[in-house]
């Protein structure tokens, strides 16, 4: 008994669809996503969506609670090199008082490195209130910094009277790639954030854009 042509075509179509479904990969199973798609990060992100543009991966890290400097102190995780700079006068998030150096470290996974096309650091802070913060600086890079290890630096309050603010610092992608993509770099590269000593920090947020 011969099957009708229409039934044969339907059966072939079903076979093709089932084969395609079996062969279809999860586009986020391995990092990074294919060109033209956007992954949440880090690696093995749960989903991808269509996203035209150069920077296809946006990764955000938040350290410290967004609690408007409320106690208790939120912990920091400075690298060993940064800890050597901070010494005994280090502060954490929300730590009150003056003459205390602040520092924290973000670890960048290898799946994002060497493909940077931009980044920014946002720091919510205020003056400590009992000293002179007008000459305080920030430094971002890899401790112990210096010219080769610094991506961005400058006055926290370059003009005017110091007051509560969210400092936004854009990071040069060329410097990011040069600093974090050296040969024999560890799997998780450190990015250090350091602030001099008459400020209270509420939170720091790092946003990385990569291809």
C-alpha cells in the first residue's frame, strides 16, 4: 500500500524539523555569544537576544550596598597589592571618619578580557566632614599603579565645595586591553579602585562593554 504524496511530504517535514531541533545549539552554552547577539555575563549566560552594535556584551558588577551610607560597613575585597597601599588605615563601604584610605578590587573573568570596547566606574561617595577632601584623588588600574598600571586618575572634586555625589569615570578600552591582557595574566585579572583618605564610599559599580 503506497502512502499518499501529501502524507509523505508531511512526514519528511516532521523529520527535518526534529533533526534541526536536535542539532540546534544553545547560543550561550559557550562564551562569548555569536556575532549579532547579546549575552548576559559572565560565561554560560542564560540567554541571548539580538543586539546590533560593536559592544555585544555588557557586564555589571556592584560592590557595596546601595543603602545611602547606612551602617554596618559593607566589606571590601582588595587585592594583595592594593592592601599593601591601604595599610592599617583602610576603610570599607560606609566606614565613617577621616584619614582612612579606601580601596576595592574587581576581578575580570578571562571570557571578557582582550575584547574591551569601553568601561566605566561609578562611585557614590561623600566627604567625611572632619578634614579637607579637596586634594583627594582617585586611581583606577592595577596596584601598585604607577604610569604603567594606571588607567584613570584625578581629583575627586576638581572644583567647588565637596559634597555627596556619584563620580563617573570612563575607562579607556585601549588601556584596559593593554593592562589586563598581558601574557601569562591570571584567569581572573584584578582591576583596583583606590581613593584618598577623606571620603566615605557608599558603593562602587563597574560596567564593562566587550565584543
